[in-house]
C-alpha cells in the first residue's frame, strides 16, 4: 500500500532535546531568582530539577499531560514556600517559551520542506513543544499531542487518533522517531510502518523491529519509497 502520510516525533528526532530542556530550566531558575527568591535560596538548580522529577513520578497517571504536571508542581512549589499560586502561569510560560527555542538537526528543515511537497506530514508527540510556535506548523497537516489524546506513546490510540484527523488508514502512514519503544513499537502496534532515527548507530534493543533505520534525516525520502 502506497505511503501517503509521514508523521514525526519531535524531541531527539528533529532536534536535540537535552540542551533545549537544560536551557529552559536555567531560564526558569533565573526567573525564580528575580521574582520568588525564597525558592532559590533553598534549592540549587540541580536540586530543583530533582524535586520536580520526584513530584512528577508520584503521578504516573498524568504523564500524558506534561503541561498539567508541571503546573501542578509549580502550585505545590508556591505553597511550600508561602507564595501565591499566581506564580504558576508566568512560571510555566517562562519555561515553555524557552522549551520551544529549538535548533533543528542539520538538514532537517530541508528534508521537511521536500517531503511536504510529496506527502501529508504530521506530528505525534508526548511533549509540549509546538511546531506552530516554533514556526514550522505550515509544513504539517496535523499535530497531535499526548495531552490532546489522553494517552501517551507507546499507546496505539494516540497514533490512531492522529491519523483519524486526516482520514488516513494506518497502512498508508509511516512514523519516524528515535525511541524504540514509544515511537517504533508504539506506532507498529497501531498498524503504521516505522522508521527508526538512529544517528548514534545503536543496536536495536529487541522486540518488533522497525521497517527501516536511518542515521540521518536526509536518508528518509529514499527509504520511504522502499516501504
């Protein structure tokens, strides 16, 4: 069956996630230092990140909604340090704006522009990055998040819901992502074909294998024609 739609993961597939999140956390900490100093007087940046992670791990049922989890943590943080919950919205915005300052992998934008001329493109992501805010939303016919889906990858429903938006059957779609379980096995369980983005050349960890493997996004167009 001919591929009509290519859907992408975002973090660590179109850009490196770690430096983006580290910068966003640092910018958030600097904002706290200026506006809510009792928090930073008690916690170093590293300690505050650990505190957030520990908080989020207490609510696995909300891991599909990272925005809500972070805002809940901010409210808890404000209360703990005797600050008003008015901290929550501006505090989240500081982090989120920086979280959307991304640097695409070399050649990624050129690949997306080329594919957009031939295929329907989409995004299926567990995170809260926004391709529209980043400025590339016009390249995608849909962007479906775990928050909107009510479930996170690798749950097959997030993939099925995304394709239903554009009336594409799973057999005519391929998913491109870096995570063997969340991206590849999750998409495969929903009936999509899969391309594992593996720039480090890691060994496949086991389980159902991807339909194709690429080490650079420039290889994607040629690979799609073989699926």
